[in-house]
C-alpha cells in the first residue's frame, strides 16, 4: 500500500476537507469542478478543457483499472484525449491501490506524480459536490501544511495555454478540414479522420483564411470565449465565404460570437456524462457528455440563426445552427470518449455538408 500523507482541500468560502494524498505532494490552486462519469478518468484527466481546474469525481472508486499504455494511431494518442494531464488537482472518495486491466501499464498514483499533479482521497465527495451545486463554481486549493493563495484560472487566456503551438497535419483523407485547436480532444480528430478527412490542426490564433480547405472545425477548450476575439475574426471570414463549419463546446460559443451573439458564465457549469438535450422542433432527447462553464445567450442570436439543441434540465443553449447555410455547433461533446456516443452522427452531418459544398 502507498505511504499516504495528510492534506487539505480548502474552498474559498472557508470550507475545509481533510484528505490523504495519492498523487504528487505538491500544493495547487484552481477552480473546483465535478464530473459524474463512472469510467473514463484517463480521458477526463487529459481533457484540455479542464485546464486550471481541480477535478472532483462523484463516482466513489477511482484507479481500479490503472492507466493505459501510451499508443499512437495516425500520430494521435489512442487512449488519451491529449498528450498530457491538464487538471490542476484530483479529488476522489476511494482510491484503489490495486489496479487490473489488460492494457494498464501504471497506476493512477504514478501517473499523477509523473505530471506533478496532487490527488486526494478519503474525502466526502458527495458533500463537496452538494456545496458546488448549491453555491456554484468555487475556487479551491490543496495544501500540504504550507499555505498558498487562491488562484482564479478564468482571468487568464486558457485557450492560449491549451492550444497547440504550430500547424500540424493528421490523416490523408480526401477532404481537407481546418481544425482550430482551442484545446482539442483527440477523439474529435479521430472522428474526422474516420470519415475521410485530412485534418489540418492550427493554433487558436493562426491565420488560415488564405489556405484552401473544404471545411472548418472549431474545437472545445477551456476558459472564457470573450478572450478569443482573434479566433472569432477568422471564423467570421469563413462564414462570409459560406464554407461549412462545425463547432463543439467552446466552438459553439465562438461560432455564436462570430455570428453576433453573446455568451455568459454559468453558475456552476455542466460537467457530467448524462446531460439530456432536446433537438429543437422534435421530441428527440439525447444523453450527452459535457464539460463547460460558459454558454450562449440564445435570445441574442441574430436573424438567420437559431437554437439547435436545448438542455432539458435548465433550458440553456446546447447548440446553434444557421437556417440556410452549412454552419452548426453543439455545446455538448458528440465525440465523447468514453461516451455516450448517441450524437456522433453529427460528424456525418458535417462531412455531408462538406461533400455537398464541393459539388
């Protein structure tokens, strides 16, 4: 068994949770958020959208299947959503000191230590989640005796931190798709490549407007979309050319801002793998995976644009589309890994728009 050290999670309202360390014994501060997945912690911990955040798992037992070995396909990490851990810290109830899985190569504890990320267990995550649900997103810090200051990651341009630094190409498909990397999850690239795309991945502030391409994809990412005006300008150029566009998560917010709509910060955000969304104009409800703290103000959408999906729980916007042109986006993750995959068909719709636009 691991030799454990005592540590504390302290919330900005003064609430203190005493726990035990199973990761790096390093103090850390950030925004405390929770997620509800029963499995998929390797994917969540490597999701760039969690940059600057202390992640709380509502599922009680974590670590039982270890961490998968690092394998690449088409130059993309197969079992991770990016090349590294992006979380600031991990908070769980029970840590499994023994792991077993056919493709596991290390423990979650060793993985956290490798990236200098603290992890605490033996914490009442039900009580913690209840606080976050009632009071909204809160700042927090993990301390090992010595005090540190609270840190609000939202004051920084987190997209600039999470985005790639140079232009990269993946796949060799027939259709050239420019992927604006605002903190992209790897499964977005897998879904595009599987559907015949050559993915040209560019940094968030890269000027791709003079290149030849068949479609533009705006990725997910962390932070406030209002800090991405450079990206919004490039999206506007694509809209003017009537080239097909699809966006996910932050991509939904950036497409909306490019269209002329406004965005705002949610009280506590949507970070779970079981959010119901309704397809507008139908009775179809899909179960989706989500991870965002900002949303689109549907009522500010300009003429020609409309809501595509709506959250059944709180009626917030879950996607937009243009009424006549090939532009649409979702606030949720249709590419979600480790699921659900109920809405992955939206990638087919995007590629259909790309193909028809080339005729």
